[in-house]
C-alpha cells in the first residue's frame, strides 16, 4: 500500500444504543489514491454520513485505521462549524484563517458564489436552511482540497443554483479527487470513476458502474422483500 493512499483499513465502526447495536463498518477496507474519484452507493441509513465524516476526520473508528493524507475536505457544504450569532462574512473570515487560506479572496468568492447579497453581512441565526447551505457550499469551493468528500448531493437550492454548484464542483475535479457517498445511482454515474457498494458493513468494490448499480438494486430489492415480509407478519 503506497504511503499516499487514503481510506479505510480494517475499519470497524459501530454505535451502541440502549437496546440496539448498529454496525456501520465491520473490518472493512477501501484504500484509494487521493486523486481517484470514488463513489460508494449505500442504502438509506446504512452509514453513508458516518463514513464520509470519518474520512473528513470527524469521529474515529472503533477499530482499524482511517488513512488521511493531503488536504481532505470536510463534507461538501458542511455548515456545522458556523457560529449563529456571527455574520456569514465573519464566519467565513474565521474559517479561512483557520484553513490558512487568503481571507479577503475567500470572503469575496463566497459572497459572490453564494448570491446572498446583503444577507452575507447578517447573523447566521437569521438564515434559512438553504441560505446556510449556499454559504457552506460556496466555502467548500473556496478552500482548496486534494480530495473532496461529498455526502449525498452536490449543492442545494433551485435547479439552476444546483446546476451552478455541479459545474463548480466538476471544475474542482480537474485537479482533485473525491470520495462521494450516495444512494443515487444517477449521481454516482455522473461523478464517479471507481465504484463500491456498502454491504453488510463492508465495501464491495465493483468492476464498473453497471456492476455497482446492479449490486445496489439487488440490495434495494432485498430490502423491499424484507419490508413486505414484515408487513405480512404484522397483518397476520
Ligand atoms: N452518533 C450516533 N449515535 C448512535 N447512532 C448513530 C449515530 N450516528 C448515526 N447513527 C445511526 O447509524 C446509522 C447510520 O447513520 P448515517 O447517518 O451514517 O446513515 P446514512 O446512510 O447517511 O443515512 P441517510 O440515508 O438517512 O442519510 C443510523 O441507523 C443512525 O441512526
């Protein structure tokens, strides 16, 4: 395994709740080059956000290792670090400083890309969720990364704004890789170059997109069969 590879090595990640135990990864391995475009298809609630967060450095596995090297982004559009009482502009300046990025350039870029107008200078607590998303996405585009982590979707908002986000993200991929977790085969096909399916706590790497789509559809069908079976018992 090359020194610069990133990803998951024999990783176990589980959550213990009062009377429940959820295994997200079970000694799973998926290593890749930071410039790869890796897409992982996972069913709803299978652990996609947890996995994206682990690669971004939020949280740790229970066992095994998450390998990180180079600049790995936080999940695209992540807005959890914003301070509600500070303006969008002030939040962006602070994060730009922490990321050691040129704050004036970053702030000007975010102001323009987010299309927030005067709201950019108002406190975050006055923002709607889509305004927060636009601020978060614009910030993700302004801070350089070698590998972009994406949880679910690229950008939010109106179709035209989402299209603008997708174009900006595709441009970033000219010089960077990505790790994209999604439950949408359409999105996986659009952005991915290597594909895996999250199955029973493991990453199942597939030859190509068609094989990943087939494996994912089989999982969806099995989930539907199980649901019908449970509903059948409930109706008996
Ligand atoms: N901090 C936590 N403590 C306990 N359980 C958690 C925690 N975080 C996530 N989970 C559980 O782990 C499972 C996977 O959650 P996660 O959000 O990673 O899945 P997901 O595939 O991103 O979900 P979705 O498709 O709904 O976006 C869920 O059952 C969730 O309830």
